[in-house]
C-alpha cells in the first residue's frame, strides 16, 4: 500500500472524513462548557425571561409648554394630586368667585378639580387622583361646629390618599380652613372632626394615620 494514494495506513476507523471528527470535537467542547456553567451554580434555561421595562423617572413637574394661558375671567387654585407616592400641588383654573367667601361654593369647585382625571400633560408627569368621582359636598347642619363641610361619604370611609388630597387642598383655601384645620363630617350621625394637613400627610398620604384628626368639643 502506498502513502499519498488516498488510502489510510491505519484503517478506515482512524482516518475517516475530517468533517465528523471536527463535529465531535465541537460537541465535546460544548458539553465541557455546560459542565463548567453548572458547576458554578448557574442554571441554563430555554425559557425567555422578561425582566420588565426599564425604570423610568417620574418628574412630578409640568413643563412650560404644558401650562395653558389663563382666561381673564378665571383665577388659579392649587389642588393636591398624587405623584410618586406623595402629594404634589398643581395649578387649576377656576371661575372667579368660586373660591371666595362662599364656603360651600368654594368647596364644591375645589372638589371638582381634585376629583377629575388629570389631563394628558399631568398624567405624563406621573400625576393621578384617588378622590372618587361620585363624592359630593353638602351644606353643614344646624348644630355643626363653625366651618364644617359635610361630605356624601364618611371621611374615614375614603381611602387614606383621597382624604389626604381633599384635606390638603381645602387647607390651602383661606375660605375653607379654620385655625389651620379643615372640619369635615359625613352623611351619618357621627360628629365632624378637624383634620390637619401636615408635612407627614404630604410625604405619606397612603398612611392611614394621616391626616391627623382632632375631636371637636
């Protein structure tokens, strides 16, 4: 048998085609790599893992382009909305005379602003509201303490965030706050209570212990 004539001197099993031998070597390398990975405590998986969207920054701030020009027959009022788990003020346009000396009219005007769904510009900035759309403000009763506002729901039956929004919004109005507090009652026979909007209320409106409630004698 001559060398170089294409005949294997060691037999067909040892001098087979070069392709299969390369494939076998590559497979062995892959198995060795898998063994190293499993030895390091890392499991391989064929199931795609969805880690969710990348975290986005919530500005809680409106740009100049988001603020529309105020009409001449309106005034600006501050209301509190929820943003990044805190209470943050936004300016709302209300008709003149609605936030003046008429307590009930002012309360209803501010309630309407704080309970309506924020416009697109505020939603993009991260603002939302927890105040229910069906909530109403009714007149005080004959024996209620001065400055009382009666809600269509018991204040304590509202969510902590909704009550905090309403109390802090009303506390910004000189017409609605009495000695720094907001006096609220409900439709039932329970006596009204005075609520305070504190720095803790604004920082943690979801905390059920805020806003602070005071009994009235």
